[in-house]
């Protein structure tokens, strides 16, 4: 566990929580990231402008933080393009099909004690762990 | 304060939290998901402190009649644990395990200007649109 970073994890998690409460307190909305992105493509979504600005804020924070600490991005563990495409596709498809991702289900949903979110979170963490196990330890991370 | 300002501020705070906790670094995510390797439980602490803040803030918010800038709180109404939830969560997990990225960190990482992130981002959009297409065909 030599990479364990408990303090930055607790502070960062608290900031994410504050950001989600801010949006709920003022706009009455749950900031599930996959829902915010997916909602932009739906004709039924009203007032898209704050959604776009929230997503722009995410990109902007990455841009600014990267100027301050370029070490935050140091390449990816998986570099083969077909795997990046497949993984990205499954993240998009699965989060829309299951109506949420790590933020909407994993954070806000569990904090609301939603049964759906608790089930979804246990399932996606488990399937991700199984996937990593298969890739890292069965196929030797050669994808 | 307008809804748009809250949106931008919320997005920046959320992204800062992801950067500080290193959750925008896929190696950090892989360290958590790889339970048989050199396990890194940091992600659990990110979730734990986020959950505590939201669990308290959510209940305080609901004591108010309505949000500051809207007429109602928008909460999910579906309570069924159906096949879409189960299959969707499992498929998302497989993708997450393959690349070490979920949607929040993908958005934040767009700010790092990497070709690889663009590939992941557009693949995610294609995945989302594919689901929308299949789902709308199924309903019509």
C-alpha cells in the first residue's frame, strides 16, 4: 500500500461532495456526470446551459490544475487504441443504460440510501475489479 | 447567483476535488481496482468523505421547501432494480476496469490535451448515443 494517499483523498472527496451539494442546494439537481453529458443529447432536456457550464468547469479545472502541476497526467496504464475505444464505448453505453456512474450512483445515490444506486455501485466496482484481475493477472496486461 | 454560475462553480470544484485526490489519474484508479496487486484504497476514502458531506448536505437541503434557484428538487423516481440497471452497471464496470476512467475524470482530463483522452471521450459519446438510439427504437 505504498501509493496510499489518505489525506488528499479525504480532502478531494470532500470537495466533490461540496460541489454536488452546491448544485443540489441552488439548482435542485443531482450532478451525475454521465447524466449531465447524456442529457445534452436529449430533446426532453430543458435548460441545457448550466449543464454545459458544469461540464466546461470540469474541463477548465483540469486545464488549470495541469498548468500548476503537469505531473497530474502521466500517461495511461492501457495504451492500445482498440482497448481505449472499447473501454470508452462501454463506459458511455453502460452509464446511460444503468442511469448513472460513480458520481450519481456511487456518491449521491448511496448518500440518499437508494437501493438502485447501492446495487449499481456494488456491481460496477465488482465487474471492474474482475476485469482488472483478468487483464493484469490472467492475460499479463498485454492488451 | 444564477443557475449558470452555480453550474460553472460546481464543475470547477468537482474537478478540483478529482485532481487533488488524484482520481483523474487512471493509474490511481487501477491501483484501487487491482485487489490482487499492490492495492491502493485511496478511492474508498474519496467516496467516504464525499458520502458524508452529501448525506448531511442532502438532508439539510430537503428541510428547505425548495432549492434557492428553482421551484423543486429533481430526484429519481424509478425504484425498480431492473435488468437495465444491472446490465448497465456491469458493462460500465468492464469499461472502467479496461481504461481506468469513468465520466468525471474523462471530462477533467480533456483539460490535459492528450490524444488518448480524446479517443476515450469520443468513444464514450458514441457509447451514450448508441444506448439512446437502441432505447428509443425499443420504445417506439
